[in-house]
């Protein structure tokens, strides 16, 4: 039927029943407004989910306040959402990849804080995301108090300088000197060699600021060659007649190389500072993860996958060097089963490794990844210690229950034993001549006491087997009207009223254990009920369960006896 419905209505894709809303954060104060607006959008749907994401560049960060990010993390978590930190060089692409990877349906972004003149540097993140989101993602641009107030322009960033800047630097270094030569020979002539050198030097400085060392060196070589050929007498030859011109060209090359070196070193330092800042934010998250006592291994591995943009992450372990690898936890499709299959594997200990698939990470990322791996090992150890503590607590509780049970039934065990002993002693006594009726009464007392002892010992054995786990319930569908009447075999027929409707649904139970449980409760109810009051055993369906009630009119359980029970 489902296949026919999809065919008739041309349904080719599967959509989620809940809205998943991604909030793009910049670290600015407008993030609080965006989170609250996304929470209101989620409330309008059927249990929507809010995911706030802050994307930091791997090669340089904007001036985001760690304190403001911490406030926004707390806000989104208080509203029932989750906070994510992702590393990405292209902010719009990273945001869209995160949204699609999380199967999001909506993206909430703030209107840009840039001033009008700053749009000459590009359309902005919001416009780019809206243009490239496609039909599956709805993009909301939210107004806020910070829009249009301006923000700092992007600082020098990129893989040291960025690919686009390096390309621009090479274009300036190669085409710029040629263009300057044409202008100085055809359009603006006779400026003098000194002015020509200054113009070519400014071009070399521009190439250094854009592309770094190598484009600047290329500009210096091309520029000095053109200066020598076109502007240094005698022209159109590589010979330099005046020695002062040789000094000028040498100074030109030296200044160009010095400026290019300074720019390249500054770019490297900027890159290193940005890397350290990004790492400090990630390590701060790990520290908060430890302080908050979070023990979810899957959540931590998902953080690793998001942070480094991997397809899957798995924590593998084995008992010895020759034992096979087993998966302690994994996220993402097709996780690795052995470290050799991974694109990146980080040894955690001798018998534990973190395996990532998706791409090969640069060496500088492994330091932070090693911190994640160490935290994953801590989470696994903590989880095992918690399991051992729970087992120890369960054993201690079982011992306490058994001790209390033995103390509670000691009186019940002594009572039938005392009755049997007294009856046997009376029958064996030679001082009294017992009639046949008296002998039958004493024998009946012995039989009742033995039956009572058998019941008590049976209950103790059942309790012992349940506590040690040797009794495994066999669950199957059963009608209550087939089980409850059999549980009433040990009580007088006129002492119980039974009300089990035949219309009750089937229940999933162990028939033997249910029968024994009901029998114990009913026998106790009959024992303490007044002679003229009958015990009621009834059942009814409530929601997705069936309740069985045993109602008596006895004195009830004294408060001081409830702890023993």
C-alpha cells in the first residue's frame, strides 16, 4: 500500500516528521536573538530540534568572544537544543554541509552586521547560503539590534595567505611589471630612473602583501630585468653603463626581498596564532566536557566527526596484541573495523585506537585529535567503572535483601517447626492415651506444618534463583483468564471474587512467574481478611498495559513492617 501511495502521488524522497533547525552563530551578541527565534520556530512544529553551530576557520578566526559563545551555548542547551563547533575555511559551504549532514530543514541566520560599503568585498554569508541552499532547506534571515553597525574586515587568513591571495599575488608579480613597462614607455615617459624604480618597488610590495615571498621574488626578478632593459642606459641591452644604477637595482631587489620576507613571516605568525586559538577553543570544550561529567561516547565521537569534517569515527579496542579489534563506539556511515582501514588513526593506548575515515588530516590537526582520543578513552574507562560500581551496588543490595528476607522469615520458619515438634512429641508420649480423633488432629497439624514449611522453602528457593539470575523469564502472549484462576488453587473457593473480563487484550508475561506472584499475594490477602469479607481479584486495560488488582478488607500493613516487606 505504501509503495502504491508513493507511486500515485509521485513521492520519491523520504522526509522527516520533525523540523531540525540550524542556527548559524558568528560569536556576536546577535546570536542570542537568533537562538530564541529558532526556538520559537521549533515550538510551532511537532517537537522541533534546534542545533546552534559556530564555524571557526582552521587558518584564522574572526574576533569572536569566548565569553559570548559560552553564554550562547548555555542558552541553547537551556532551551533543549545542542551546540556544535565546526572547523571550516569556507563559512557558507561549511554551514550548508553541516545542515545537510544533520538532515536539517531550516537555517536561521542574522542579517549582516557589515556596513553598506563593506559589501564590495562580497555578498556575505547570508546571501551566499540563501543562494546555494537549494529547495530542501529554508533559510531565514533574522533582523537584530547589531545589523548594519559594522564589523572588522577579514584579517589576513588562508593556508598562510589563502589560495585566492596567492593567485592574485602571482598575477600582480608577472603581469604588473609588464603593464607598468608599457605605461612608462608609451603613456607616461621620462619620469626618471629613480621614479621608475619606486613604481616597480611599489608593485613588488603589493605582490608581497598579496601572495607572500615567492610572488614578490618573481616580481623583483621580472621588474629588475625590465628596468635594466627599458630604463637603464644603454637601453635594450643588459649592460649598465653607470655604476650608480647598479646600486639602485641591487637596493631595489634587496628591499623587495626584505618586504616579501616580512609579509611571509607575518602571515605564518597569523596562521599559527589562529591555529592556537582554534585549538584552545576545542580544548576548552573538552575541559568543560570533563567538568560537566558527560559520559556519552557517541556524543564525543560525533563532536570529533563534526570538528574535523570526517565521514565516520570509530573507537576500536582489543584485549591483546593478537586479539581481534572490537568497536567500543562509532558514529557515521561505514565506520572502520580495523585501524588499517582508516584515513587517520590515532593510537590511544597499546590496545585502543581512534579511527577516522573521510580525508587525510594535516599533521597540525593531530595534536587536537589526540586530545579527543584521550578524552574518548577516559569516557570508556569511566563508563566501565560506572558499570562495575552498579554491579557492586546491585550485589550489595541483593545481599541486604537476602539478609532482611532471612531475618523476616525466621519467625515463619520456626512457627511450623514448633507445631510439628509439639505434635510429634505428643504422639510419642506414653503419659497420655490419645483417642483416634486426637491422633488424626495431631497428624493433620503435622501435615499442615510440613506444607507450610514446603511453601516457605519453595519461596526462598525461588527468590534465590531470581537473585542469582538462574531463572530466566519466558515471555509470551497470554490470556489472563488462563492464568489467574490457576493461581487461586491454594485458597478456599468461597474466599475470592474473580472479575477478569474476556475482552482484555493479550499480555506479554511469563505464565509461571505471574501465577506464583498472584498466588502469594492472594493467599496473604485471604489470610488477613475478616471472615465475612471476600477478596476481590480484578483486571482492566489502561492505555498500553493491563493492571491486576487484589483488594482485601483486612487491617492493612503496619508502618513498622513496611520496610521488612
